[in-house]
C-alpha cells in the first residue's frame, strides 16, 4: 500500500496565496483575542465589540469571518484539511482506518498548537448552552461535507440514508468525546478517547466496561 501525501503536513500542504494568508491571519487574530478575553472575564461578559477592539479590526469584520460569537470558538482551519486528507488516503484502505489516520493527525496538530485553547473550547461546549447549541447546529454543515467524502470512497449516494447515518454518527461521536473529555477534567488522553469512540462505531458496544 502506497502512503499518500498528507495535506495536514506543513511540508506537503500547498501554500495558500497572499489573499488567503491574510484571511487566515485575520481569523487567527480574532480567535486569539477571543480566547484571551474569555480567559480574563468569561464567555458571557465578552462582547464582539471587545473582540474587535482587541484584534484591531471592526465588529463588521468579525461578523464577516464568524457569523456568531459561538463560531469563533467552534471553527478552525482543520475541517477542510481533514476532508482533503481523507481524499488522499489509498483506495484499498478501510474507511475506519482512514478516519483513524486523519483523526490522529488532527488531534496531534490541534493539541500541539495550544492545548489550553483546545481545553477551553471543550469546556465552553459543556458549560455554555449557546456554544453547545451552535455546536449541534453546525453538525449538519459538517455532515454534508463529510458525506461527499464518504460517497467518493464508497460510490454511494451522498444523500442516501446510509451515508447520512455514517457521517452524523461520526460527527456526533466526536462531539461526545469532546464533552466527555471536559466533563472528566481533561484527565484522559484525547487520542485514546477518540480511539474508543471509533471502536464503538466500527464494532459496536464493548461487552464489558473499558
């Protein structure tokens, strides 16, 4: 089996143009400002106007990049790259093996960037109803993207019931992993938790307590 190039790897990833780099830089500045303000004063007390001032952009710019305040802490640059990574995996590799590979790389990259931010995001998903509600709402959009990748691999209809169930099961399972991680004080290793979740999706419930 020939190893595919990984778009999640900086060495192999095509470099974006100047315009896209500026957009990414602006998004990161907005996120950084948001995380800092939340750490200082909490989520509810943090306003879009404060975020804009800290990031040195206008409130309209914040909304142009993130439709809601919740989106700032929920979205990142990894979703498109993860889907691209899935598409590079060998055709004869099993679907779940491909998913495990992509999730391992994504988790390592996410935690390596800033583990405190990853924990904050997971914590907000548990503690802030608005963030949790937006998280559930955004699952539908992510599911549509994932369904395309599943359909390309399987040859099935992306709008078919089986593909829809597969995509939402994976996304919902990963959301539960994030919430479980936060609810249990971030004591468990995230990669291990994701592996356990994927085991359930692939093999069903275990016969005894893990």
